[in-house]
C-alpha cells in the first residue's frame, strides 16, 4: 500500500513488523517487541499476515500480541493481547488468523471457552465491541462475504464453519467441521452466492455446503462429499467451474458442481497455490515456484 510492503518476522528473540520499499526492497521502518515462538515441527515465527486499512496496519503476533500501527511511520496507535483478553491458550503452532476490517471493526480469532472464539475491536481505539462463540480457534482467517443475499463474516473454528452478523456477531448458521488430529487449516472457498467448499487433510476430505435462506433463517446442508481433495496446509482455488488444490501433496482438479475428480498429477509437496490470469501458480514445499 502506498509503495510499501509489510510483513511480520521472527528475529532472534523478537517479533518484528517491517515496512519495505516495494521498488528497492529497502527496509524503511520496524516495530519490535520481545516474543519468541518456536515449535519443533512448525518452525519459528509469526504466522498471520498484517492487514492494511486507511493508513493503519493491524498485526497479530504468534503469541496473541495485537497491534495497530501507523503504516507510514510504524508508530504504535494502540495494542492489546487477544489471548490475554480471551483468557485462552495459544494454538500448538501459534496464532495464525489475519485481522479482518469490517466497517469500524477489526475482527480477530482468539478462541476459548468464554465466548471469545471470535472478537471484534474498534479499529480506531482498540476497544472491545463484541465477542462470541465458545469454540477453540483454528488456523484460518475470518472472511467478509455475501451469502444467501446477506452480508456476513465467515469463520472456521476447531469445530465448525459459521456465519456471523458483522454488527454484533449474531450466529446466522453453522455447519459441523472437525479434523481428527489438528484444528482446521484451509480457508473456505466461496463457490457461488449460496455455496462454500471446505477441505482438510488427515483423511478428512472435502465437502460442498449449500446455504438456504428462507423466512429470515439459514439452513446449511451437504451437497456432496469427496476424499479426492484433501487440503492439508494449503487452500484450494476456484477457476470457472473447477476447484484446484493440493490433495495432500499432489495437484488435483475436481468439478465444483459434482465433486468428481477431473485429473491429478504433479507432486509439489505441502506447498501453496494461487490462481492468476487463467494460470495456476504453485509454491512447492521445497521453495520452487511453478507456473
């Protein structure tokens, strides 16, 4: 934004938010605080991408530090800790959900059994506005979308997929979605104005969920299920009528309408996938970039 690129990093025993010039790569400013996260399998460092909005940067660190910074200078505007606010434990592989700006709110996912699965803060002051649900958190980020003609926040917890009203977090609908070994990792994929795709690894597979909105009430039901797309550490993408993703470590394509496997091939490990201009861009587990 405004010629700057932002990231959050682990540097020795500190977490660091850094701003870089997008043309030169020169570091322009940093904001540092003491926080060291290290996990044997997951590795070091923070997970959540900073969110830019209207000249401010919103950042969640690995241990729940929640900071609002001036995006041009790095000066602190306000700070909290979402795990302390929620009285919730950290995830095994750390806080991973990026903040979401919705109107005057910034939405984060602390998790916890005290009505703090999802929390909304005033994005200007950092004051708590509302918090809801009693589920543990997952490794996904909240999303703002329009489903069934209703504007809503979509979240995935460790137990379900849910739609909430932005104004006060009222639960509109939910759909059970649990993975046997770890909390959910993959982002939901909006397939149509009434349908969402979910996937998980560890033998879980994928499902297409249909939302019906009648008499001011939502109903969530299963359209199809398949074991042919198991997103373990990545998320799928939709191109035209097809869903592309890593089935465990192998690239695959399924029909969005039926769930039928169209093709499968190419071992890229547990990498990441994007769609751009009718192409698939794959970052492999080993760090190779494939078009």
